[in-house]
C-alpha cells in the first residue's frame, strides 16, 4: 500500500498546525466532535429535501468509545460520510475544508450554519495521538475507506468494510511522558469534563457508555454497572426564548457556570441580528471577587461559535470599566478555529463588543433609575472601576460612564448623588461643581475651605478615593459645569464689593506677603489673602500646575515614587477677617524675625490640616514652645 505525502508545501506546515495553533492539547476533542456535528448537519439538511435518507433529527448522534488498555479513543457519527475523493481532498490537503464549501453549496441554496471552516481542526488529533484512523462511508455509496496516518510522514487510503454511512475516527494515544499524560484522554471522567467544557451545546446528542460503581452494604463487594448516557445538554439557555425561562433558571445557570454562590444583581439576555448576529447572556454580579482590584484578575466573556466554546475568557469583548461582567456570547459569524490574534482584528468581534458595552450601560442605567438601592449596592462593589475607566482611557469612556457615577455629598448629609442630580440643584449664581478631597467625609467636613462654601448653600462632593480627583481632572466638566476643588486658588466666591476690598488689602500688604513668601520660598509659590476662609486663620491652595495638593499626596504614597517625589504648586492663604492677620501686620512692622517663625508655623499648620507630612517636626515643636514661652 502506497504512503502518500500531504499536499501541503512542507511537513513543517503540519507541525505548525498541531503545535502552534492551539494553546491546550485537550482542544482536540472539541475539534473532532465539531467535525462530527458538521457531518451530521450535512446529512440532516439533505434529509429535509431527500426523503430517501430515512432519518429524522432524533436518529442522529455522536458516539464516543474509549479503551484504556488499548490507549484508544474513538469518535463516531452517523452523518454524511466521505468518498475516497473527499478523503483525499479533505484530509490529504492541510487547510482544505469540506465544511467551508458546504456553507454556500448545498441543496437548500442558503448559508447553512456549519461549525468548522478552517479545515485545520482535524490535525489537532496529532497533538495527542501517534496514529489516527478514519473509517468512513459516504451516504448513498456502497464503498467504505480507511484513512491512516501517523502525522508528518504522510497517509494511506485503502478499501474497508462499514455497514452504515458516517465516519469513525480512532486515535491511538501517544505514550505517557513525565510532562504529558496522554492516557488521561481515555479516562471517562476526563472525557465527560471536556465535553461539558467545550461541547455541551452541540445540537446532537453525544453518547458514551459510562461505568458506575455501586457501593454495597458493609462486607459486600461493590458492583460495577454501565449504561449509555448522553453527555451534553444540547440546548444552551441563551438560545431559549425569555418567556421559557424563570429567574431561578437564570440564577442557577449563573451560580453553576461561574462558581458564585451569590445570586447576580441582574442579567441581560439579548438576541442581536444585523451587522453581527449573536446571542448574549450577561450577568452583573452582586459582589466583587477577592482579586478584582488586583493585577491577577482576568476579565472576559465565554465566547462560543454555534454552541462550541472557542475561548473561556475573551477579554476583547469587554472594556476594562465593565470587566466585572460575567457571561457568554454565542455567534454564528465566528470561526471555531479563530485565534486570539485574529480575534483582536476581527470586525465581527469589534461590533459585538460595542453592542455588549451599550447593553451593559443601558442595564445599569435602568437599575439606577428603577432600583436605586440595588444600584448603590452594585456601585459600592464596582464603582471604583468606573472612575479608573475614565482616568485610564484618557476620557474615552466619559460619555459611557459619567451618568453612572455616584459620589457622596453635603446634600442630605453624605447620601449618594449622581452628577445629574447635583447639577439640577445648583444655585443660580453657582458657576462650579464643587468637590473636596480627603480620607473620610468627617475629615473633609473639618477642612477650613468648606465652611464658607457651605454657608453659601453650595453642595460639595466628597472625594474619598485616591482616583477621584484624577477622574475629575480628566472629565473637566459635566454638561458644561466645570469641576472645581475647594482647594483650588480661585473659587470666585467674592461679591463685586468684596473683590474691590480684597484687591485693596492685597495691594496694601504686598510687601508683607512677599517677605513671608521668601521665608518659606522653597515651599509655596505665593502668600496671599483668602476669599474662601470664614473662621479658620490659614489654608493651603493649589496654585495652578497639573498636580494638585491631593494628587501630590496620592502619587507620593506610591512606593515607586519614593525616589522621585512630585510637588504641587501651593499658595499659603491668610484669612483677612481673623485676628492672626492683624498680628502678622504688627509683626511685619515691629519684629520681622518673629514673623518668619509665624510664617513657618502657619505653613506647617496648613500642611497638617491638608493631611500632609511636616518636613521638620522638631523645628515645628520648638517654634510652638518658643511662642508659648
């Protein structure tokens, strides 16, 4: 019998097919089962127009047989089978696909949903098998043929005997090594697990004779029985109509599929047709996984092609800001053998991802509007990711996320508010959306700058998370209303009369402020009077520049910034209505050396108020003692 060479240009191509395309060897069973499903599909579609086939859909099945002693695994179907010429063309030429041709060349004259298109899946068997045998008989033919190959050395085709149409693929497994246990693919539990993982939703039953150990009464030997079982569920939940399903159905699928004992907050079940056709079943969890805010967390949706798992976590389907979403996408437009690199370039995947993002946003907006309590629970778990999303996307996610943000505010003593709600309550004379940064709401309430703003009846957002101000700086404004920190230099709180008075006072005390600034020249950019202080004597303000006082705190707290600390441009502001101002003027006229000490002391006090570290605590303590004496 003549051994034929593969018709590919070189043996290296086959080697690449079986060693590079697939990340995991276990994928071979998915590929062979999908090919078997294709073969059945072809005969099933033929039966729709050819009554001589004599089979209906319930007669079709895929059968798996394993022999642990012989180290063989067989996958058999009662589908269309192959002629000798088709064996030669489909298995002798690498990357030749009979399924691809059948998609547009069939008796029905339509684009039929066939899983395999690339024609390389069959060769994945050589990742685990040292020899592959394909026994096949085409429907309508009285001849059967046996195709055999041990890989790159070529293949043989010879006449054989087979009673019915269909194809049987037998894989003789490679010998076990220290690194690889090929014999596990003959173990019934391993086979069951792989089918559940990859092929649970193949639309024809996958049957196998399964052994069960029956444990007897004490003192009696256990008995072993076997029966043929269907290993796959066939119809995925996302393919069913919504009116067929209950909330328990959705919840049970989620808890079993995604190993979460807590019921999800919401689910999204959509069927999309158009530029991209797909089914989606998405879930919004009730709690964040323990590693969610760590670099170890891996986002992604399960991606299926016509019910066959392509990828367990397809990251390209979810933006980072919605990385908490769990679920499945099943598309007939995607090839089963598509790689991660091809997915990133695939136009269909990009369309699906955009639609998925829109569906998630709409569901969250609906939850925010109709069930505020549930949304606030959700936001407590995952809202931080929205703020990171706006910041890390350099603003690309603003339109998607701005109306989903929640902040606590001075309105109703710290309750959560949306930016839309804040703007709707703004005073007629209010120019800015005010916010204040601090570790806690209680700490912010003690800031000197907040007192006068609250007296004017302006609402202030509490920003207590490190990313908050970075997020605000990227957004710049909300519906035309600019964000402004209460620590910014210009809050425009003066009336016209107060502005004239402040300008006059600044001019009168210009020389004193210059002297004070020189006393702490390397620490602040300027010393000036403040329009934002009511009862407190002093505060620090951010005086322009890209880095604010709060950003300085956050960035310098990061370990990698120890050697290269950042510094915000600061202004030391003095309350002109406080007794300390009169004292400073008196010292400038009579005792400039003491004024230097006062200036340093006021600066250190302002640092403490802002939660910043005093550079020289010993000097600070000595100055306090000196003034006390």
